[in-house]
C-alpha cells in the first residue's frame, strides 16, 4: 500500500467511504462524484498505479476484480438492464487517482461513443 494514495487509505480504513462490498483483496464504494444513479468504484487493496502496471503476478487479482464487479452489479439490480464498466489508464484517459480502479455505472441509458 502507498501512504499517500487516497484509495490505499480508504482500504486501510483511514478515510471513510460508503462501502458496499469488501473482502480480503477487494473493496467497492460509492463514487463521491457520481455520473449515474449507480456509480461505484471497485479497487484492489493492493496498490497498483495503472492498468499498465499489471503483470503476470496480478492475473488472479485482475480476474477477481472483474468477476466481483459483475456480482456487485447484479446485486445492485443492474444485471438485466445493463451497466458500464470503465477503467481509465493515465491522465489523457481521465485517470485522476493513480490506484487502479473500475468504475461500475448503471441505472440509466448510456450513449456511445462515451466521450
């Protein structure tokens, strides 16, 4: 974990978040600036800065993040109508917090292309 990373601090319970799911490796919480009726952030507790920093040792964790996100989406009632999953990688893609995280959004119709 990184001492100056806000998501690491959330994972360590140093900063409060509206948590909707947590296990030993993953935590999911409501986004403070929601872009949809449901907008959750799903993060690994392990500090990984960007998608580019994943490697073979993270294969199981990366798969777990995706599968857990699907379960959270279904539990939130989004499975049938659909949801969007976004991972931004680096600044030009919109990444603001440099700790890998998945945006799970749903509860409204989304347009394509996203922007």
